[in-house]
């Protein structure tokens, strides 16, 4: 059945083939144009609304209230010609097969700038991200404190991290030159000092540096919290960076550092870390 121009019919219109019109198709109750109650466009098979081949134009659904798309247990599918865009079903909104698709937000200001929520390439298995049952702000990985107090490259060794040995005398802060704003940690006699350093989860320790006034020997071990026996990972001297055998963080290990100073100044130090 083909109509050219606008046609109005009251009652039921039935076609066993396609209906083509060159003008609008108007559903109305009677010749006055009133349309009351619920009316149905029904098909015993697939029902397609489309523009003729090569014709550009819009198909508009304009309702005074809600528009219902009822797939009756199936999917509501959105396509661009043959290309899949998205689908909605009982599992939610899916962009499967629309590679690189994301959800775009305008924000509070209608301008040229948007925020796109997208996913990295999924290569091994399906992933699920669950938002907590809480109100708050989702943080980016760049906003989350990582490594050592937010540093992903260095752990600082401070005066308070040094431990005296069992020689009977503690390590002390020398404040003789307080007027000159000079302070340092002082070892006693020939007794060494020690440092223990925890390696952040997901990181590997690669270098150790101890600053001081002398050139005392420094040795670095990997120790475990459940054992007194360690494994040497490198040796060197105060004021010289030591390239140790890499030590990746585990649930039990840490670095154990010996500084064989002896009446020397200790200023501090660092451990260099990198992501494992």
C-alpha cells in the first residue's frame, strides 16, 4: 500500500505488505483529529520504521508523557546502519561489540567540555567493578596515596629510624651547634647503628643511601618478620649510593641496614623504590 502526501483514515488500516507514504502518518480516533485512550500499531511479524534508501531524514517519537520501549524479555538494540551501538536488557546497558564506546557527561555547565567514562581493553576475562553502598567521591589512582607517604620512588630514612646496637649507649642528637641550626644523630664509640625499612606492597627496593660525616661501611640485608636470619643484598659506604640486589615486597620481608659508623654523624638516608 502506498500513499503519496498526507492521508487520514478512521478505524482500522490493514496491509499484508509494506505501507509507504510521502507524508506524515497520523493516528487519530475520528475525523476531528482526537486520539483518546490507548491505541496500538500491531504487526504479526517484524515491524520496521525506516527512511527509503538514500533518503535523509528523521523519525521522531514525540509523546505528551512517557515513551515505552517494551522488548518483552528481549533486547532494546541501538544500531547505526549495520554497526552495533548499544543494547538494554535485564542485565543493564551494554556496549559490547561497540569498541571504544563510553558514557559521556556534560557536567553542570553546558559548554564544549565533557567527561567520558570508558574502559581499558579487556583481554583475558570479564571484569566487574562494584561501587560501594556509600555516598562520596570516586578518586583517581593519581589521587590515591601510594608508595611511601605518596612517593612512588623514594623512602626517606630519618634520625628516628636509626636503632643503636647492644653496646649499652643510645644514639643521641648532637645539638652542640644549635645556635648555628646544626643537628645530627651521633653514634657512640665504635658501635654500629641499624635501620629497618618496610617496602610498600607492590614495590621493589633497588638502591640504599646513608648520609653522614664519615665513610663507615654499610651492609643491606633482606630480613623476614618471622626469622632472625637474613640474606645480604649489598655493601658499600656512608655517603655513597649502594646498588643493591633488587628486593620485591612480600608479606613478610623488609630491609635491615647496618651502618658501622663509630662516633660519626648520621644525617639520614633513603631507599629507592620502583613498582614491581
